[in-house]
C-alpha cells in the first residue's frame, strides 16, 4: 500500500478536509519530506493546472499523483451530473472531462464525489440514478482512453441522498454495466454509513480502487476513535495495494496533520 496526501487549490473550499493548500510547489516539497508516495490534487478546474509543471514537480520530488478531484465543480461552479437542467448537466460533464484528461496526462484517475448531486424537489431517485449512470459510463470511457479508471465515491447521507454505502455503490455499478469505474472508499463516510467497515471492504474488494485515509472526526488517523485493527486486517486479506490518501482537516495545522498521517501509516502498514 502507498501513502498519499491531499492539496486543494480551491479558495472556495477553504476550511475543507485537505492537508495542504494553494501552492503545489510547497505541497510537493512538504509531502516528499514527510515520506508520502503521492499527492492528490483538487484544482478549481483543469485549466488551472499545468500538466508539464506538475510532471516537473513529480520528477523533482519522486512523487506520483494519486488522483485528481472534481469537487470544485460543485463547490465553486455549482455543477452536478444529476441536475434537472440539461445545460447544467452538459457543463458538469465538460468540467469533469477536463479533469479526466488532466489526470490522465499525470497517470492518475479522476474522482467523482460531490458532483454526483442528489434527488428531490421534483427529481426522482430513479431519474437521478439513470442520469448518473449515463454520465459515469461516458466519463469512464474517456478515462479508459488514458488507461485509467474513473473513481466513484459514495458519500454520507448529509452530502448526498443517492448512494451512501459501498455495497450499494457496487450493486449500482454492476447493474449498470459500468466496467471501468472503481470505488473510492472514504473511511470518514464509512464510519457514518457502514455497519461493519472491514466486512464492507472485503465485500467490495474487486471494485476497490482508492481509499481516503481519515479518522472518525475527519482528522488524521490516530486523532479520532476509528478502530484500525480490523481495517488493516481486511486490507491485507484482500490484497489491497492502492493508495491510502489523507483527505483530512489540517488540524492543528498542515504539518502536524501530515506528520500524524505518516506516523499512523507506518504504524499500521510498516511502510512509507
């Protein structure tokens, strides 16, 4: 398994669960110093990040890009794949397509989380899921052209009412024939929604593509009350070799959150 850390370049997301902020150069340097294997980037849009520049940073610091997030599509631009307005859905697809292309140039997958939207106010769940499946299929094909999967993240009930549990997400992907979409399992969301996180990880293992490594309070692992023992056993049993990426609050500050993440990563996985 490999350790990654998040960096947000989105001013509108300030206060959110990202370890580093605003400056890719500093984030890459700090991540390398702490011993991370990769950086997970959350840009305001695809045009805001130069893939040439990022590859220079990757080479300089010996780091990979673990994934590129699309959350700014909702936080900054208010775009959702399941919006009742077809023009908003069209713009949402275009926004994510740009991130998919950027991520592909960096050898990484793109994440779809908050941009999945929700149903209600006249929009039925069935229609929202139909639109979501249609968009995921199209975007997964685009990701495939870069040799990458698309990452789909089930969110907790306070952030979406579409799909909240990993098992439910797996059944959705299977029933819709979405073959190039992998699950992003976020331990914070799972703490809210799953009855047994370790059992869920075993059940969805064939579809698992990425993990957000966060404690119960969305701080660095070790600062909450998540019982890591069964999770570590489950991840080892299923042979997970992907990233554990710290999408956590920078508390009490970025440096401490990053350091605590690596302390926990080394404690539980003996690597880094």
